[in-house]
């Protein structure tokens, strides 16, 4: 899994390095820019681990505050996350060798990151997040337990990047000589490399979301 995460981490590090000169520049504040930003996005989370995988619909809602005057500004945010999905677990009793169990989870989330401030109400950002989860599993487990599945608490951590601003600007240019810009609205605006410990297992993967 480390080999999968490393290229993405290196990409983020290079982006931050390229932006270092901007971090020392004093930029003029755009009247539309505010230190407090709303984060609302939803999408698909695909995770896997030893003999287990999960696919869930993941939603984040929160607020963050950035400070300072450079173009690259640190931020901290708080909010909540909600997931609704299916857990696929190896089970020799099943004819297919696997069983699917529903689950949902909800909990508070903290986010620390960097925002590229260039005017407007939405800014590109990179961040790390951590959430403490309360998990409810499929009621069938009360009658027939599955080995390795259980627990009512969990944790979730991610390294993410959101480029909603660029996608929105590309969509706004549609009809101005570039007919391909409309495809921007079809692509996810946020990518997270995700680790989660819940439902009795550790799982790793990605989350693709739409929103700011």
C-alpha cells in the first residue's frame, strides 16, 4: 500500500515546492475572499484490505479557517463525515466464498491543510483529515456472526487535494472557443488517499468526490 501512496505524496510535495515562492509574496486581498470556507462534497469511497473490501457513498460537511497574507495559507477546519456502504468479506460458508454486509458510519472530523488564495470564494487546497467514527453494521450479524467483522467504533484518515476552483473556471469557459471545457463538470473535484479502521478491519484505498 505504501508503494501506491508514495507517487501521490510525491506529487503533492512537488506542488508545494513549486508554490514556495508564492508563500512569501504579499498578495492583495480580493474582496470576495474570506478566511472562512465551507466544505461540502460527496462521492464514492473504494477501500480494500486482507480478505475484505468495501464500497461506500461518502459525504463531508465542514468549515475551515485560513490565516496570514501569503498566497499559500495554512488552514484548520472542523466538520463531520458520513458513509453508507457495503462490506465484502471472505466467508467459506457462502457459495461464492464472500458475503456482503451493509454498514453506515458517522462522526466528527478535523482537517488541516493549505489553501492557494487567488480571489473568489473557492480556493484549491491540499489537506490531511482525521475522523472518529460511530459504526452500525448489518442487523444480520446479530443472528449470524461473520469472523473478523464487528465493532461499533472506527477511525478514518486521509490525504487529499481539492481542485474545484479550476474545474469551475474550465466549465465557465465553455462556449468561448473550447468545446471540451464542459467535461469539467463530469469529473470529480476532490481526491483522497484513505485509510480506515472500522467494522473489524483495516482498509486502504481512494475516495473520489464532487464539491468544494
